[in-house]
């Protein structure tokens, strides 16, 4: 059964208008997605934004209406800041030329680096508090690779990017639970990490978040005539076997106007591919996913000012109403 259904937006787009439009539907989960760069807010900026009285008022309004709130971010460079390289270069990755660099990722065979990440996760649990106890602290949106001898040994022994991601997720969860005993941390199936991990087992409290960015958005994910979609959907059974359907979550892109706008402005006119989304929701429900969400960035105030109308999120919300018996109402 689908227990929660919702949208994921940029914090800087979450104003009274967005809150009102969201509450006009029976969606019951709001995700706030931090974004490095000029389009959204960084984790540091989001931490400050959360202290704003207006932000607290809006979030309280959502809570009173029974809407859960979560935070989702590519957070590795926040958990292990790049400037730590000056004093701990061995914690950072070796590139293909054999150089220690702090450009992205880290040395995932370094136990001290993993412990530092775990410690930093304690701070995340204090700053970004989801009402669901579900945390979404993702690896950076980059290549997951270190070419030092120890990491290469892991790779040669069969470790995949998925194994590395789960290794980090388990470390993050340890830190989160030191602050929030009920914390859960997602494994993000995305990019090079769609395949289920083979050599690392998920700790109790790790749940699946499936984000099928490698897809054609206008065609159903399980369309056998769409090779790209069929390949991406083909990972689901293995992922659910590893992580189970408990708390299993979809983060799709049906309403992600930042994607459709190529993450650039001016913001493009949005066209919702409703039939494909409807087929996808039915497919996900049949697979046993309990939570279904979509990115919905670039659909806020600036979208209205650019196009003179609001993008209709009601059509998306209505898809869940159509699936009678599979959806729970708003819950606290």
C-alpha cells in the first residue's frame, strides 16, 4: 500500500503560495531539496533558512495539516568538507593519474574518513530534522571512485559503486542514531548505483530510495518498447529484494521543471505527462513501494511570474485518488 505521496521542491521556492497549493491537495509528504549552486539553497543556507520565523510558521502549518516534511540533499561534501583536505589528505580520493585530490567523493577505504562522516551525521540530525525520522543524505552527484591501492583492491574484489554507497550510508546511519534513535537513512538508487549492492549488507534502518533519472519521462517506466526505461525498471526487483518494500520510496521526475528547463533560467513552460505518470504510479504500487514522490522544482513564484499561471499539481495528486484502496490519507 502507498502510505505517503508527495512532492520535493527547493526550500527557497517554499512560500505561502506553495504551501497553500500543496494543502489544496491530499498529498501528505513534502520534501525540501538543497541544491549546490545559484538555483537553490546549500545545506548551510538551508540551516539558516530553517531558523527564519516565516519558515517555521509555514512548516508548522504543514504539520498541523498532517503533512510530513523531509530533507533531501547530495550531502557528502558537507559531511566531509573539501577544506579538510589541507590537514587530512589521505581521507580524499586518488584520481586516475595517481594524485590525491579533493574534487569530489573521498577515499572510501579509509576508516578514519568514514568515522568523520559518521560524526558529521550527528550534526545533520540536529539541524535537518525530518518529521518521519527518514533522512536522505546522499553521496555527491559525481563519480564514485578512488584509485588508491586499498580502494582498487576493493574494486578488484567485486565492490561496485552501489557497495561503496551503502558502506557510506551505514556509516551515516550510525551517526544519525547517536542523536535520533529512530533514524533511518536512505540508500539512493541513482546514477551508477541502480544495481543492488553485492558485498555490503544494509544495516537495520537503511531503506531504499529509487530515483530513475535514467529514463524517458514521457513514456511509462515499464514500457517494453522503450529500451532506456525497461533497463532502468529492470533494477527494481533486485533492489527490493535487498532492501525490502518497508519504507521503500520512489523519487521520480514527472513534475521536475528544473530538469525540463535543463537547470537553467528562464524557466520553461511545464507540460505534465499525466498518462505516463499514471502508469508509473500503478507500476510502483504493484511492486510494493510504500512512498511515491516527484521532484517539482521550478514551479513556484518565479514560474508564475514568467508564465502568468500556476502549473497544476492537482492533476498529479488526483492520480493517487484514482487508485482507490491503495492510498492512506494525511497522517501525523
